[in-house]
């Protein structure tokens, strides 16, 4: 099983995680930029972080046979903080870089006017740079958050096929599906979506425009949840081709819209070079 985790924060994970992910079949991932767990004190704090997402972390991933790309943005939790907002002016110089495959994570946290402004500005940056956008839906008041997100998207220049709405669940999937956007589901150990509910949703809604991620970070989370979904799909009677579509071809198609996915270079130097390359090229 070859796996592309389209949303995982490797900065907060260990080398043991990289090893276990490789063994589980993970050959590629996207690391969205987010907050640091405590407030930044200046926009400069973003620059070191972005540089590490573009330099150090891809190097670390490559040592484990995994291709690493990232998304760059002012995250929703800091979108209203005057110490952070000036980073918006600096984003364009990062959005032109090869390792950046989307603008993200953007979206709503508390649904404030400042978050409206940051979301609209960054959707425009995505449109201007020909990049997709990774849009986080809020963990509280999900339905209202999604509706407001779709309103702002409707006013933007970014077409729905370039947007993934992330952290969806049973309450938000129908509206997300009819929007024409890609649908992201984060699978957690004991909150939000789990692999059994995910399989149920795949049965109801099919596999088109669906991305499954672990969203693992430094909270209670599990970087192998993508694999757990693949196994649960097989147990439930889905075929290998459908598992490959959800866990590999869909994320490749979504982030491939950036024109910047490079799945050979990094993954080619990993612990199992030959196997790594044949998995990337294989059709199943
Ligand atoms: Zn995240």
C-alpha cells in the first residue's frame, strides 16, 4: 500500500515516526504551516519556521525515504494577532518556492472579522500564484464555520477544484461535497473522525475528491492513521485500486495542481531506494 499523507506536522514528530511511517507505506507527505502551540512574538518567527519547512524538514524526510512538500500561510489561530499579521506581506516570496504546493492552512478559528480579512487575502494569494489552498474548517461550530468559509470562497478568484476543505465530518460532508471543493478528513485516535466512520463515509459518498490525513502534530495524534484507513477499507470490502485512489492518487491530483510535486527525488534516496521508486511509479 503506497500512502501520501496530505496533512501532517512532521516538525513535531520524531525520527521513530518517520521510520514507522515508511514501514506502513508512507512515501510522500505535505506539511502545512501552523502555529507553534504558543503565540509568536513577531513576524520574524515565521521566517525561520518557513525556512525549516523548506529546508531541514524535507532533508529529514528524505533520509527516511519520504518526499516532503509544504504549504505556507498565516494560520487561522494567529490571523487576528497584530504581532503576526505583517507576515502576509512576506508570503509572496515563499509562495514562489519549489517545495510549496499550496497556500495553507488558512480558514477560520473563532470566526472574527480579522480572520475574514486574512482568509480573503490568502485565497487571493493562492489565485495569483496558481496554487491550491488548504482550508481548515473550525473545530467548534463546524456547520456555521463551513458556511462562512464557502461564502468567502464564492467571492474569491479561486475555483472550487483548487480548494480542499479540511477536518470535515458527517455534519459537514454534504455541504462540502456540493461545493465542488475537495474534501479532507483528519483521522484522530480518540476525537473527531476515526477510521471506521471514515469507511462509512466513503461508502456513502464514494472516493472522488476525498483526501484522508492524520493531521498528526504534538497533540494526541497518530501518524499511522492513514494506513489504518487503508486497512479498514480493505476489511470493509473496498479493492486495492480504491485504497490507492484515496491514499495516493487523490492527493497527487490535488497538490499536483501546483505543478511542483516532486515524488522521485526525495523518496529515491530513502532506506529502500529501489522499492521506493517502483512504488511511486506503480499503478496499484
Ligand atoms: Zn494541521
